[in-house]
C-alpha cells in the first residue's frame, strides 16, 4: 500500500502547532485591523496557501473578504526588478483596502516582493503579508513579512497545502520531504 507519510523524513510543524500559530496570527491581525474602518481583503496565493487561509480566517471575527490569486515570479540575472506573471487575478478592486496576502512559504522572497508591489500599484491602502513559513536563509531579495507563523531551516517541506510535484498537499502537518523522493 502506498502511504505518503513514508516519504516524510520528519514532522516539522505538527497539527497542534499549526493550530496554535493560526490562533496567534489571527489574534494579531484582528487586533491590528478591528478599528481600521476600511475593507479587509485576504488575498490567498494558490494553491499552497489554501489550508492555512481556511484555518486563519475562521479565527478572525471581524468582517473580511476572501480572494484568490495564482502567480509565478521569475528570477532574472540581468534585471533586479524581474517580473511577475498573473495566472489568476482578483475579482475585485483593492483600492483603499487593507490587503493581507496569505502565503504558504517565503523562500527567495521574489513572489511576495513583486505581488506586494503589484497590489500597492493598484491603490491598496495597506499591503501586508501573513506567511505560514519563512526560510530566511534562502532569501535573494530584501523582503520581510509582517506576520510569520514560524521560521524554518533550509529544507524542502511538504504538507498542509505545500506540494512537491503537486503531491503531498493533503498531509495534515508540515514535514521535511525525504531527499530520496526528489533525487530519484
Ligand atoms: P519565492 O519566495 O518567490 O522564492 O517563492 C516561494 C514559493 O516557492 C512558495 O510560495 C512555494 O510555492 C514554493 N516553495 C518554496 N519553498 C518550498 C518548499 O520547501 N516546499 C514547497 N514549496 C516551496
Ligand atoms: Mg506559494
């Protein structure tokens, strides 16, 4: 029988820890935006952030809306700014809104740097990022998320939405993928 758990070397963030970090982040966001008077829009970056976004916003008792984007960023050796390709865009205007980008993991930082710029250019009043995981050792650009679930070492992780080759998203925890899987 094929069991995905055999491909996980170690559990990095357990289900209990995921619940606790969602509680903490949701409380911070609620505190920061409860009196803003502006529309609060969560922009979930597909596909890796869906579990996190679902758990996070259920813990936030103030009015908000949920939007989705699918983007990819391209590194460029010759251009420091690079660009971002939008595969699925927002269905609403974010002008004058408080926008929180919900991301699964920050690696090089390019995706979030460029996505933040894009949403700022569309006139959002505030653009902040809430990331489940942060791998600061891998940063290629200077980007810092406002809300960070947990900092992790430089390892390839899967589960709770994060994938390798589109698989492992349905694991209920975040685990380190055994190198034998991608060195095959
Ligand atoms: P970056 O910060 O622009 O380099 O891109 C981050 C994106 O790369 C994330 O949103 C993930 O989709 C993907 N990614 C980076 N590290 C991992 C990992 O360890 N597991 C799964 N996906 C990852
Ligand atoms: Mg992602």
